């Protein structure tokens, strides 16, 4: 018998055993049928990578589907391998990520990429992330409300919406929810050089700290102030402001 409840495909980049996805699954199961297809192990910062050079393997972990690949792999497999979903999902949800996905993080984030893969396949999608030491339980309650309102909303024509939601750190309660734009977030850019026991060099990429300036209307400022941020992301990669430059380069006489 086909369920009359909405169907949600849920994934993440922290892995199928992560607390964030378990909490979100429990919250969303109250309002929808939820199928989890998530990475077997952590896949943070894998962005939108698809695994093409080796086969993917599937296993069940506590009744959830686990794929030994990237977050985007998980959505791709779920949508095109019949055993995973009883029908086409109404919504793809990713998270709750263990850490923010603010500003330029959306380009690197596997959490956002899982949602984006759904949107690219024509399915509305939402990515959820929580700042350090945030309450997953509190975030789950708010996420459920956001998803419930989303499922009841009349969606605009055109490409399916892709939303990026961030919950403030160090909070069990939030001041509210704000619609935002992407802020400008910067990290300590560094490479840590070390040597293995045989004297060979190896590297750790990236610094631990992130910085941003206060800008009204941005996701970074909203979470700093204790608000949940909802940022609509675009699937249109063409930069119209650079069309004139591209046209100039097509001129063979230039």
C-alpha cells in the first residue's frame, strides 16, 4: 500500500552513524516517510565529487542505507537504483551537519552537495548545519518546522529550490529565523608540513579558524546574533556580468 505521507530522502556528509543525521531522521519521521542513504564514513569537504574510478558498495547500518562513497554519490544511487526508494521523493534533505556551512563553505561542503544533487535532479532540497556545540535536539525541532512549512508551500515555477540552513552555535534556543544571503567567510590558509617515520614529507591542508566581518543580511551575521539562517542558493552557474569579457575573447582579431 502506498503511503499518503510525503517522502523525504535524507543524507549527510558526516556518515550514517553521525548524531546529526540520526536526530534529524527522528524529527522528520514524525511528519513524513524518511529514507536514509548516507555515506558509510565521514566525507566532509568532498564537495560535489562523484565516484567514477572504482565501484561503490552498499550495506545496511541500523536499518539505514550506507554507501562507501561521497554525499553526491548517495543521492545519485538512491534516485537511480530502484531498491532504495518506493517512489520519487518529494524532498531531499541533508544534515544536520556537525559544523557550520556558511559563506564559501557551500562550495566545499558535502552536506550542501547532497542537497544540490537532489535539486539538480529536479527535486527540492534543503541542507541543515549546526555550529560547534549546538544542540542537535533543538535544531531538529526547528528543522522539522521548516520542512513541514516547506512541504505545504506553493513552490515557485522554474528550477527546484535549494536552501541552506544554519543553526547558531552554543545554543539550545534560538532568537528566530532569518532569510539571508551568503556572507564572506575566510579561513587561516595554511599547510602543515610533517614527516612520517621514514622521513618522507606529508601535508595537512587548511587552518582551524574562520573569520568574517559583520554584514547586515548575511548568514554569518545572523548566526552570530543567535538566529537560524535560511539562504536560497542558485543552480545557475553562468556569470552574466562577465558575458562582455567572454564575448571579447571570442573575437579572433582581439
